[in-house]
């Protein structure tokens, strides 16, 4: 019988498994629903464009959105060892220090201020360029300063021409400005948590990994989690844990599993015939996500990565990568970006931008007629709208109902329009003049704020950053406490992005890794002193 069962081998789950198994006196069982990360596209940074759809995701779609014309949106979530860190764009950003300080001061999450979590960010990191008080070296997670494509460099110049300052480090003292993203890559390959954390630990006799395992419920006896149930050879089977069950299935999977286990809003569970074990109304509530809007431009010539879609160029890129381990295959595509303001009354930037020297890169985003394009997307970083994850039925194989409820608060739509306007200002600068033929999406016919708002409703999509559905904190809607222990149930924790009380002001994967790092010490009863990582 293992001491710890971890459900979900994603970004945080792999961290947890590696850290807890450092103690030879405990045993760890890691269970992942998806396969091992053997797909070659996972490990090539450019393979991101293949990862936002297909068999290594859960294939989720959202409920029809009442504020986006009744549309549904694809909602990619990793179903593979490494989870989101195996399929994402590898952008390494942490958010603002103020994000975490708000968790501590305004959400009652003592011990989760930026001063508290910075040591865990640093402990995780192996930065190939930066060091000092904001960065770590020698950690499991490779972080690389990339050599950007020509158009990515042009974007950085154009944003400066539009008035944004150059920022060499979005993870330093200030987030504001334009620059090149650091990426979770190492040696020209993706560094997921499966690669950086788990694989070096798999030789330990006290760590067991099982993939292709769908957990149907958490087994609770006398208000204590004692194991998990799965179906094996058509029959239910229980795996028991000596100490704790740790749920790391992500912002969609974790609340789904809790509800299937009878932990959630009593009325919702009873309506589906699920016996209520703990009435926790916050399970599946408080869903927050960044809502992306993409502007796509047609280029005057073959200046972007789009030319590598042609067989000859593709073969050249493959040979360069195979022989020299460099070239376009080592690019994460989303190379450059910016943080800036829509609402100037905000203390920190509330808009984020990602520039891609290519068009039609991600699932659901079209290319350009000429075949050579580039993309600039933006989103409001601190949305006020809140969505939900609820069960469709009591069948564990059924997808949950995901309702991001984006733009429910009109403020979010206004900031999204600000992002589009700023994007256009950047793309219209002199640096881009030799390269841009025209704006393809939405096009020059869309100009007023009302027209841009209508376009945003029609084109909005997820930025793949769902959080908050098992909120950490106090009060009746909190699901876990500051030790990530599920309220009312002993021996059960949730350790992933679902515990964030508020969405951070950037991509979320680095924060998910930090949560795994900190959670491992909470489980072990350790504390990391600032001096230990100085």
C-alpha cells in the first residue's frame, strides 16, 4: 500500500511525485489517465502547434456562451504525462508579485504572498541566462532565453515605437513593457515537468507510475480519504493509500473528481443521484480564464514560419534540428510579447500580448490567403467574470459542463477592446511597414469600439489558463485551506491550478509548478527559508 496516491500526472502532479519520493521512507503511486509522453511532437518546441487538439487532450468543448452569441469553444486540456506542460506554448511567466500578495491579504491565504512563494519559483528553475534574487539555477525546470525570429524582433521594435518600454525580464522587478519570452525548454527540447521532474525520479524503488488509468472516485470512509477507485477489466477496483490522496487533475479534472466522489454542492450532486459526502458549494465554482482575441496579418512575402509548411522548407528545418539541434524546430513560436495597460487606474499591467511569426498556428485560428502571415493575440489579465465546472452526469467517462462565462462582466469586454486597439497600434508602426500587406482578421472594416466589441464576442477563445475551481481560502465557498487540505475531509488535498483563489496576470504554468513545489513541502511538513535559495 503506498503512502501517497497522486491522481493526475500533470504539471503539479509530476512535481509532487518527484519531490515526495525524495524521502526513501515513503512510497508514492502516481496515476495518469493519459499515455506516456512518447509523441515526438511533444519534445520539439515547435510541436506546440500540433498539441492544442488531438488525442493528447481531453477533447473538451465549452457550453454555449450566452455572451458570445451562443458559440461553443474548444477547451484544450492535456491528457498525457506532463499535462499542460507537455502541450503548452512553453511561455515562462509568473505574473506580478501583487497577484500573490492579493492572495494573502485579500483572500485569506496566509503563507502564499510573493515573498512566501518566490523561494519555490527559484527552487524549480534552471535558468540558462538569468540569476539573482528573482531567478534560480540548477532546478529541475529548464528555462531558456531564446533567439527570436526576425519578425519577433520586429514586434519588439514596433512596440517600443508605440511607446512601450523594453523589458529584458518579465519575471523581474516589473512586468511592464515589451520583450522576448523565456521558455520552459532545455537544449532545444521542451522541458515539461514529466521531463524535468518525473523522469529523473522514476528509477526510485519507492515511486510507481501508472498511465492510462481513469479514476472514477475518491474512496472516503468516516470522513477520511483512504484511496481511489478505478475500473480494471470491466470491474471496479480500489487502490488504498496509507497517508493521503492528492488530487492534481487540473482546474477541470479536479472539481469533476471531487463531485463524482460526493464532495461538492449538495443540490447538484443529489440531482444526479450521487450520495453527498461533504456539502462544499465552492467545488467547480469560481472558474477563471484568460479570453484571447487574435489579430491575423497577411505579409508581403515569405517572412514568417509559415514557409516551413512547404515540404522543402520542412525537410530543411528537420535536418537542421537533427544534425545541429537548432533552427526553427527549437522555437516555441510564441517568442515575443508584452504587458501593458488598458485601465490606467490599475497598479500593474492588465493586458498581455503574444506575438507569433505565423498564422493558423493554433487549433481554430485560420491562416491567410497568401499563405504567409503573423498573429498577435491579447487578453485582459485579471478578468472579473466567473464561470463554472459542473457534472453532466454521474458517469465518470462523461465530459463535464464547462462554462467560462467570459465577458459576463462588461468590464472584461472593455479591457479586451483596449487590447485590440493597442495591438493595432503596435502592428501599424514603421518597423512593420516592409512586412505587413494588410490586416486579415478582423480587417480594416472593423473600427469603432462597438464593432471591436462585436468582433471580440465572435472571435474570443480560451488562452488555456483555467484556474480557481477548488479555491483556496476561508469562508463557505472555499474548497481547500492554506495547506491545500480539502475542508471536511481528512487525508485529502488538491494540489494544482484549481486552488488559485484568483487568476494571475500571465500564463499559468510556472505558477502550477510553484504550487506543486510548495505543496510537496506542506505535505512533508517542511518550510523553505529564503536564505536556503539565496
